[in-house]
């Protein structure tokens, strides 16, 4: 395939590209069979602005493939089963949950969908920038995976910084809680399964808006490679419903982010749990 030079690209109509972003940048040329094949191969390398943009580009690409007689072998299957491209083995999960979603829904009503879209734009950009992959997004939360803990912490910090700088409508205080945990889950056709997934969710939902809480596994792997000005403050050991063993938790701290938060939610300190059992440990 001969690459298009600047003059050739400029002469093509918008319909000759699978994706045009909000700034008008045109990507993935689909003007002939060779470029359609190239677009099919490169589709998953493109950073789309949101799911709607990705879906629209996919449909345009598939229509172009049909028009030019190109059979998209493997492409549709890969899009329907993105988990097959997720990392296996020992991985690090990052969960993001919007704080006070019910109150925000009441306040913004039919504008709430736009608010959620903006939150996802911020969070997804940070995840991609740090090399993570989105596993799932439902309602007001997002589940991502990283091959290494430091990258997950990098993404978490960037998310909290961007959330604080974003000009939210009406001056609303929009904050997300973040939990980070490492483990060795099983990757199936429907995604990750295992106690590490449940632990990551518990850690996330224990945090407060603006807070980043990580497990002892993440602390052990990342504490020596944190950026300058970033630290991990011990919060103590906690028990969570459904998990057999207590978890030592840490708060990620940076000079440009809030550091004072209330006690963790839905997490029982080990000392308190022991006291309720009359001082006995299991």
C-alpha cells in the first residue's frame, strides 16, 4: 500500500475516513481496499474520544470493507471479545466510582448523561495515557487493568488531578473514589474472575471522593518507584465482607491533591473487629 501524502489526504472527502475526531482530525483512511485492510489492522491502536466515536468508526470501516470486497477476518470477533486482548497472569486493577451519583443525578436530571460522559472522558484518557486497558464501564464506575502497579498509580493520580481542574457545570463538586489492587485472576470469555477482582472493588468503594486507596500488594510493588513528591500513607489493616483475610491499605498522597479524608467506608479496622470478638483472633 502506498502511503497518502499530505496533498492526497487533503483531496479526500470526509467520507473516505473511518474516524474524524471532535477537532476535525481525520484518521483511518478507507478510500480503497488497501487502506481498508490497513485500517482494520490499526483500528485497536487508535485512541477514540469515547465509546460512541469508536462504534461509529467501526461501522464506517465495516461498510467500507463490504464496499471494497474486503473480508474483515478476525476483526468483528476481536471487537466483540475485547477481553481476549487483556493481560493475563499477575495484573493490577484500578476501579473508579463516582461519589454522590444519586445527588448529582437529582441535580442535573437530563444533563446527567453529559456529566457522566465528561467523567469517562477524563478517566479513560488517563488510563490510556498510563498504558492501561479498560475492562468494563457500567453506570458511574469504570474498571481498568494494568500490567504493572506503578502505571496504575500514575493513572489514578492523573485522574484525580484532572477531576479537580475540570470546569464542571454549575460549579458542581464532582469527585471519584479510586481503588488499586494487584492479584492473579483468571481471564475468561466474560472477563476477569477471582478474589482479586472482589478485593479491588471493596477497596474502591471504601474510599472517598478524591481519595486513592491501594492494597499491600500494590504498596510492595510500587513504593520504591513512586514519582518525586508522591507517597503512600498507611491507613491500617481492614476486614471486608466476603474476603477471608484482612487487607493492609494505603492512601496515595501528593502535594497537589487533598490528603485529609474521613475514615474508610464499609471497612472494619482489624483492631475493632478483634475487640468485638472479645480480643480473640482467628
